[in-house]
């Protein structure tokens, strides 16, 4: 009996259609999900030219029968669902039956597969959705798909592909989350015969996470909490895992990698009392809920999902994360809110909502640039201002004739150091600090790729580094202005277009860790910072566009006291 069948029109019409293959990572995602759905215990990927020339994926899953291979490349051909009821209770990663059809339309694709019950395997070769050949072959049970010459017949789309490093990063960003989801599966990835990933089946999830992300298990916190109809499994980094970008943050719902800005915001927000600005935590959130409370049929990528009554989930998740950090982390500054109650999550009854409250609202303030006249006035007042003191270890207070001036010491230090380092890089005279012993930094797969491709640029920025092994970089020297060498280096390695960076952009990233936010400033240091800030070309905004100085007029203060 055939497993693969063409979906009826009533189901096709309700599927978020339009599978789009944008880049090699799009292909890898679909093929990886198919291998996992086939119950594979071993998945191996081979890439050439960052997937532009070749993507080959092999698995030892259940394979595909000869009769199914014939219809497999038809649109809306799938073995995952067959009825509307199954569409609303999807358990597999794939279900639309569009991926292979879409991939075969813009590539040269060969599929080889064999089931356990068949004597031989079968190979089918298509190019631009046109059949080339189909023949029996000898192979073990499983599936092998070979995608060559991606976008060979759509050159306009091919020209939008980025550098090999950027495309490899995208491939890794797609592939790694599945390794964190399925710790019992062995994953391997090669590029141009170089091994990028080699993960054997792990004994437990923490072992796999530490192995895949190159983290120390002792710095990983773990907790599980079951509610009525909902299960939350949290894996958080303690204070020792600090990232300069959100590259180690993963959200999984019902064994599917998803993107959810609200969940990500709240998990990042609970670290705000622990980490300084620009530093982000590591976390993996594994959430299991009734399939009826989740809609994965929102977007062709299946990464965007709709959660029924998301607000209650957020409350439970945040409360649990805060509790986990308090009980298992060494973060003494952390002050949790009252933990959420398990009774907030209840099974749905009819159309009744699961939760009764809305998620916390938040917004980002956008400041308008000040005029030249305002700059001149502010410059004059700041020069003449009398220093009053340091407020909350964040703001330097200066009194002018008719107003109060507040300098954000964090933003001001960024501006000062940014312009100094920018000038040093442009003149080729970066002041270097030699280290007595190297700072050892464990890099992610993406960071290693960036380092290997951009050594000269990083050295120009003032770093002297040596690769100790396949995942550890030793920093022997760094720019004198940099106080946090590891964070600064990671900022550089995070630049997607690092080869094209001009000195200004390079300095912008490098100076990010060179700040004094939260430090107690002496009067002498405050006066010095004012002097250096006023000497800058653009003293009233930091390199990221935020104001360094704000003015509160006497009239404004009097109005607050109801005197006007």
C-alpha cells in the first residue's frame, strides 16, 4: 500500500502554501525534517560551495518504497497527513508535500531510497522538475537525496546568494537546532571534506547541548515543570555564559524549532539585572502543549506559530525561569517576581480561552536627532556646567545656569572610545596591550568560520590570536581601549559582512565592550569624561544612535512641583 498520496483539494486550500526555496539553508531544513520524520538515528550532510553546488543528505530511516518514489515529486504529495483532522493535529515536522516539488523545480536532484521490506533500492533523477531517469540500485535501508546546481534555471535568484561564509552560517543556524532537539540522533556535517559537525548520540540532553554548542555542562541549569496540559523543560545558562549577540537562544514547541519574539523577550528580560547592556544569555525552552492549542500552518517555513492564549504560557514560563535562576544560579542580584501558579493553565473547553490576562507590554523609544542650534546650546551649557555628582552609578549630573544636564556615562564612554579607536584603525596605529598569558575563548561553529575567513581584518583591528584547537582561540593581544577582550572579539566575529567592514563599522563593534556603565565615577573622572566627550566630532549620540546627554530645564522641574 502506497504511503505517499496527493492531497485532496479541500486540504490543499487550507494549507499555508507557497513553499519558497530562498537559499541552501531552505533546502537543508526541509530535507533534515524529512529524515527526522523517517525515524532516522543517523543523519549525515555533505556540502560543496556552501550548498550552492551540492547538498547531499543521507539517513538510515525507514526509506521510501518504489511505488511512492513515482509520486513523491508531485505537488502536495505527502505521507504525513491525509485528512482535515490530521491537519489540525500535526505531529510531524513536514506535512505540506511541497518541499521536494519546489526543490526539484530549481535544481538537479537525485533521490535514492530503500525500505526494509524491499530487495533493492530505487533511484530517481530529475532536473528542473523534468524526469531524467529511474532505476533500481543496491543500497542499505534509508534515503539519500542529492541536490546539485541550486537555482541553475533561475539565475536572478542565485545572484542574491551571499558569500560562502554567510551561507554556511545560515546552514548551521538551520541545522544546529535539530541537534538540540533530537539528542538520540547522530548528526554529521561536512563542507568541502572538512568536518563541521560530528555529534554522536548523547546519553542526555545536557550532554548534547554542551557538545553541540561547546559549553561547559557545569554552567548549564536545567529544570522541568508540568502543568495541566502543558510541559515546560528549561535549559538556561548561568552567569558564566555570556554572549554578545542572541546566537544561542532556542525555542522549541512540540519538538519543532520556532521563532517567538514575545517568549524570547521575556527570557532575555529576566537577565537584565544580571548582565550589562549588550550581553545576552543562553537558553533552550522546550515546550509541549496539546496540538490543538498550536497552529503551525501559518507560514511556509513553519517557524512561525500561533499559540492559543499566549499570555498565560508567558506567565508560567517567566515565573519558572526566574525561580530556576534563583535556586540554581549564583546570580545574587536577581530579584524574582512571585512565581506563577500552575492553575493558570487549564485544558480548553469549547471556545473558552486558556488564559485570562495579556502579556506585558513593552516598547522601544526612538529619539529624534537634535538640531545644530540645540547642539551648540548644549555644548555651551555642558562646558560651563558645574559637576554635582554621580546618580545611581549611571549618570553624571552637571548644573548649568537654568537647567540640569545628565550624561549617560555608558553611552559617553562608547562615543569617546569609538572615535579614538576609529582614528587608530584608520591611521594604522592601534595601541596594543600584550597579555602575559592568553585568554582562551571557546568559539561556536559559526565563529570559527568567521575567524578563518577574516584573520587579517581582525588583526588590523588590533587582535593577535592563535587557534589552539578546532574550537578554542587564544587571544595574545588586543586593542588597549578594550576592557573585555572576549566580548569584543565575539562582536567582530558576529559581523555577517566582516570582509566589507570599513574602519567605522569595525570600531563600532570593537568598542562595544569598552564602557563604564554601572561604575562609581570620581569627580576627577567625571570632569575628564566631559572634556573628552566635548572633544568628539559627534558628542551627543553614542555609536548606536542613543543620546549621551539630556537636558532638564528649570521650567520643566518647576512644572513637576506644580509651581508653574
